[in-house]
C-alpha cells in the first residue's frame, strides 16, 4: 500500500512534505483537500489530525501529522536518499537551516505574504512595512549562503530546500500581485535583487517530480 499524503494547495508545510517525498523518490498517493470546502475540519479528517491542519501522512496503520514530524518519519523509514545529511557536520547544517526557517523565516515572511494574498494590506500596512527590512536581511543572508555552493546546506538538495523553497516562492508570488506594485517591496525582479536565490529557485524547480508538488490553484508551474 502506498503512502497517502493529505494536503492543501499552497500550504508551505504540506509543500515541504511533497518536496521531500519527490526528492526521496517515494511512491505516494496524493489526497488534495479543499480549504474552501473546509474538508480539513470534517470528522473524517479530524480523526487523522485533531488539529485540523495539513499535512497528514498515512503509511499503513501509521498516521503522522506536523510536517517536521513527517520529515523525520520519512528520513528514518526511507534512509536511502538522506535529506538531513550523512555526517555530523552536514546534519547540523541542514537542521540549522530547517530551524531558522521554522523559528524565523515563515513567521517573518508571512507578515508580507498574507496581507497580499488575502487583501488586507490596508489593515496590515504598518506591520508589513515593519517586517520588510527584516525580510531583506533574511534574503541577504540566504543569498550569502548560496555563495558557498548550489544548495543551502551542502552539495545536494536537502530538507533545507524542502522547507525554504515554499516560503520564498510564496514571497515572490505575493510580490508579483498588482497590489504590491505601489508598495515598493524591493523583491522583484529576483534575478536582479537576489540573483543567487533566483538561480537556486530554478534548480529546485528543475528537480525530478517538482511539478507534482506545485499548488494547483496557482496555475502552471514554472518551466525548469
């Protein structure tokens, strides 16, 4: 029986799990649910995850929710293509990148992303502009990290890519919305502002299986 992954389109936490499955080459059945229809709040779904969040992974009798727990489960169960490093220094680098995303990245970037996604710029303008300088500090840090190699934590794509790519792609999508034009976010064109990050995103998008992970409500994925 193949692994089942229950996910929602555009969730960065679900997206990281899909990317991990594709990087590891694990067969899985995609169970896309609708946020609009509140399928994540139905009794059947809550029986899998009482928090009513995505993603959820089902592997036979084993049910795992919380995306980092799912990544840890996949790494332990399917170790052949390591996503968290193969020696102590690499393991530490990968986990540092993952922890920075978890503790700083999404909480910061969402302050710019969500107002543009959900049309609340007028209400959240002050907080958006307060976050923007910190966003650029973080982007510059990532740009600098990529001066050392093609991937964030080593010479191969790892869990660092799985966690950071959805957040950065979300920022780029938000910055491309018409409402962002007057805000002068200083993000686009990414090829000019942060060229290493732009090239890195292209490498992620060229990975085998990437197109399967793309949020379907965003339209066609970028061409590799």
